[in-house]
C-alpha cells in the first residue's frame, strides 16, 4: 500500500499543476495512507500484537490532527483554532513564514527604515493575516500602482529563466516576480466591526483594506487585543505571479498576494 502511495507521490512531481491543487492531492494521498495505517493497527491488536498495534494507533491519531489542518487550509478559507504547527516549527528551529518574509524584505536594501518607524525587535510578533476577495483585489491594485510609480519591478529580480531554473532546482520552491516581498509605503491597523483590519496604500489618502489579522504570534487576535495595545510595525506584500520548474523550462502562473506583517505590542495599563 505505502509503495503505491509513494509511487503516486513521485509521479506528481512530474506534473505541473497549481501548488494549492498539488497540496490538495497530497492531502488526499495522506488520508488514504493514514486509513491504511489505522487498518494495520487494528489488525495487529486483533492478532495479539498489542504494543505494536497501540504504537501504530497513536501515530494514526497524531496524523489525523495534521490531516485535518491540511483539509482546513487547502480546501477551505478558514483557519484552525488549535494550530500547533507554528509552535512545532519554532521548537525545530524555524520561524513563522510571516516573520521570515517581513525580515527578508526589511533587510533587502542597505539603510532600510520601516515605513511605520523603528520598533524594539523583542516587542514584535508575526501576525497571521487573511484576505477576502475584495481585499485581494485591493492588493493587486496597490501592486499595479507601485509598479506604475517605479517603486517595484515584477521582473523576478532581473534573473533570466536559466538562473530562475537553477534557483528552482536548488530550493524546490516557486520563484516570485515580486521577489522576497515589497514594503508597503503606508500601512496601519484599524478596528472595524470587531476586527483588526490592515489598511495600506501608496499614502494615507489612497489607503485600502488589504486584510484582517486573525492571530498575533500563537494567540487569537481577540485575546491579544484584549491584553495588549497592538501596532502595525511592518507590512510587506508577498506572493503573486510566480515561476515553477517545468520539464525543460520554467512555467509562469498567476497567484494571490499575501500580506506578511509584524505587530508591536504594549501592555494595556
């Protein structure tokens, strides 16, 4: 059974499909594999191999948790209430992708000064930001404005397809036209209808809603807002048009933009 699933997994590596669709397929494969693992665990216990069967069952139950997270993230527009993956990533020495994206964009240029000022790094937390369809449209509009004003170039950092292909083979991850991300010239948080909404634009006059905060670090935004005063420290646009590796050349595909942000916090006194 696992040999068949592994063969399907390898076969998908030769198919050029949207990253989200590929992750949905991987999730389906994971469900099939985990069901088989559960079947093996039950058969082992029925045959008297209780210790081995219970170990398999514990793995089966643990994998159900991660499969549910994948189903939520790749098949719906919702977020999981009890998502431990950021904590697991931190324990393994990694950083949340929001923090990584914001830090990379912040250090992309010498002498960089964040648009919202300089904050003490110890008082910053990555924010998880979700975007609606309307907010996604606003992000595309802002990117077009930044491009028209020559603030950014959607040219993959000036790299040729040959160079991009080399990067793709080295990292295995898509290369984006916007690069590591584009700092938003203006951004701020506003409390609207019990939600913390991120507004951004070329300036304060042209600001538009581009997303809403759902988590601050590992804390739900509602709880974080009750305990702390929150300020938007950095806001960076990431994602969008990207290139992935084809058989003989790169394949360009459109994609949604995301807002990677860091939030400064202060105790409510």
